[in-house]
């Protein structure tokens, strides 16, 4: 029987590429209906609106702020752990847009794009990570991030969108390291989409 262990283990592994795409389609549907007034109706305009809408209307931002709160609920702990795992997984790969005229930096929390309109300026990319001794930080598990939740949310949404674009447009290889990135993108986006 031991000779079957490897085959069963392979069958037990979850491929997060397809669930992430399905989840993104749900997210896409939500923001298109939620911000139905946006013209022209292209994804970039919706993403920009989502990143800058700091009102109660933006339920994903509200969910994000609740998940980042100091509470010690199971959901908060899981979300912060998944967010930290996403940071680590992004640091293990070199994800860049194949068109260097679109984005100046790799997709990482250390070089997060907040304002898409300034994407050609290196100064538009900010470091969302903090060091232990820094002020203005939130502890995830062992890592720290900025406590400016509006900036952190905008950077996170942009990272998720850029990774979605790489995947959908065939620029993300189905390698183990990239699978880890998609896995944690899936968990983070799923938590943001909860009612």
C-alpha cells in the first residue's frame, strides 16, 4: 500500500488557480453592480474606485478594517496570518508585469502601487511593510504593516488585481511558488468578500 501514498497525496492537494478565478469573477460582478455609475465600464476604473472609496459604501474596505482590528477572533487571526503568508509568498517569487511600460516595480508589499495614474513614477510605489521599531504599524504575526488602513487596503487591492491580470492573461506560470501566491490571494479575497 505505501506505493500509493504519493498518488493519494497528489490527489489531496488543492489547486487554487481555478477557485481564485471563480472568486475573482464573483468579486468582479459585485464591484460592477455596486459601482454601476462608473463610465467607461472597464475593470481598471472599478478597481480605482474601490481603492479610493473610503466611505461605508465600500463593504470590502469595511470588512478589511474589521479583519485588521485588534480583536482576537478566529477570523482576525486567520486573515492576518493569510495576509502575512501572501507577503512571504510574494517575496519568494519575482512577479512583474510583462510590459515594463505599465508598472515600474515588482508586485510586492514593499513596492505597492497606490495611485494607478502615477504608475510610471517610481515615487508612486510605497512600502506597506514596517519594521518592529517603526511607528504607525500593525502586527500580523511576525511581520508588521502600516496602520494606515486606507493605504494598506488600496495597495492590497492593487496587488490582487495585478496578480489576477497576470493569471488571466497567461503570464503566471503554474509553478509551486506561484501557486502559493494564488492560494493566499484566494484566502485574502475570500475573507474580504464575506457578507
